[in-house]
C-alpha cells in the first residue's frame, strides 16, 4: 500500500512524521497535542461587504461560529489555534451582534485559545480574551498566518484559501482543500464567505519548491487526497 493510500485509509496526513487529522469542516486536529487548528474565519465579512454596498445575507459569522462550536464540543480540545484573519477587519467587533460576541468570548475562555495575527486582523480584539501571537512554535511544527517560501519546514499556515479541481466521471469538481508535501501544510479557509485560490495558481509555486504535493480535497463526509499532477487549473479564482 502506498503512503498516500495508507494515509487515506487512516484518515490522517503527516507533516514531518507528525500525524494530523484533516476534518471535513476544513479544520485540522493534532491528536497528540489535543490541538484544534482553524484558518481564516473572517468573522463579519458579510457586514463589511454590506457597508460597501455589496449586499450579502448577514449570516456568515453565525454559520462559521456554529460549525466551530460543534467541533469544540465534539473534540474538547485542550488548545485552539486560529491561524489569522479570524476577523475580516478592524471594525468587526463593532458590527458584530452581541450574541455572537458573547459566544466567541465563551469559546475562547473554554480552553487555551490562541489568535495568530493576520493581514486582515493584525490586532485581534482583546474583548474576546485568549492569547495573541505572531506565530506559535510547537516543534516540530510552527503555526503562522502567511506561508513563507520553501523551505519552511514544519510550517502550518493559512492565508491563501487553497482549493483544488478534478474531473470525476466527466464532471469538473472544485472543492476547498488542504495542500501538503509532507514537510509543510497550507490550510483551507474555515469562514462561511471565504473564496478559494486554485492550488495550481502561481502563488503556490514558491511554497513546495518543486516537490509534488497532494491536495486533500474536502468532501461531504470525508477527505480525499489527490496527487497534484491530476489536478485541473481554473481561471479567475481568488482568495477572499
């Protein structure tokens, strides 16, 4: 059995030999450290767009938060790391409904919660509690928002909102994905209104330094690892 097939059967992937569990919600769980990792929540993206005249249903924060709460109840993690861009901009707290504010605050108080600074939220609101860090080093892994050019050994990052496309039975399918070459991992976005950037886009080229990576595509109930050489490009897709 190939390494990829073995990982698919076990439901895990490995970064530097560290077993990590990608979840269909788009989160990542590190069982050995009881740590849940989420990237790019983008709370209050909908209200930010509405303020600019782009009217979206104002339910993204509620939908993202409900999924996050379900994961925390199911896994009871000792630690949660939010990999930056948790809030869409510096005014997210002011626009957020009081009920959502208190639910996020309760989540952050329920465990060891770490907000990593992102480009959208370089100063996550202190109202919610938790620690604020530029990066978190938990050897052999290091967690940060924006991925660095290879080699970035052991890095787990977000920011690029990876998606992948394949053809199945004549149909083209495009899904959010985890992207990994075994030495590093790029996380999909968790937020309800976040877009996605195809992993074959030039932005990903400096990250894997010529090594073949796999796109761990998110299905309805499971994760499907796909070799990069079988993926399809697309045009005009961008990150949110």
